[in-house]
C-alpha cells in the first residue's frame, strides 16, 4: 500500500489515495484498541493519551529504520535484485527489539506483556496491508 503511494513514476488517483487513507486510519484505530486490551493489567499510563503517544513513537521509530530503504528505492537501487536479505533481516530484528523496549519503558509492563502487546498490534497492521493489497489488486477503490 505504501509502496503504491510513494511510487515516483506511477501516480495514484484521488479515489485510491482516499481508499488507502481510510484503510490506514482503521488499522491505526484497531492498533490503539488492541494495545489498550493488551495493557489491561498494566498499572501505569493506560489512558488513550499515552496509548496514542506510544503508537506514534513506535511508528516514527519504524519509519526512521525504513527511511534508508525508501531512499534507496527512490534512487533506483532496487530495480532488479532488490535489497540485501541480511540488511532487511537486521532492520526487522532491530525494529522489533526497539518496539518491545518502547512498550516496556512507557507502560512498565514487563517483557511478556510487551510481547503480547506487540503481537496484538501487529495483527491490524498486517490485516490493513493485506486489505490494501486486495483492494489494489481487484481495483476496489472509491470512485472520485
């Protein structure tokens, strides 16, 4: 979904951008709700202000780790062979490690509860990505 939005040569219609924005907003809402459910037994910083701050920090951190890949894509480095698998695996492991630590530090949950919160938050993110790909594949966008 984001790959389609950031394509330099492609370009999206207004209906596709609105459709993808709605899917991303719904995914963000479900991420917040699932984080709230995961933090049900936490004793500190469970209100929605701290949940929103936590999710925004996690998304900013993941975007910061993904920015070299985005820049390499704009520069045309992925035209044929793609990025190095070792580099991608390193970035994913680092992102998961930092994400678990952000949850643990902000909400003081402990590592087991932080892993549960992370897994609960990944579900809407993956579902939103799959829905975006299916909408794109079957051309089911809002006609604007």
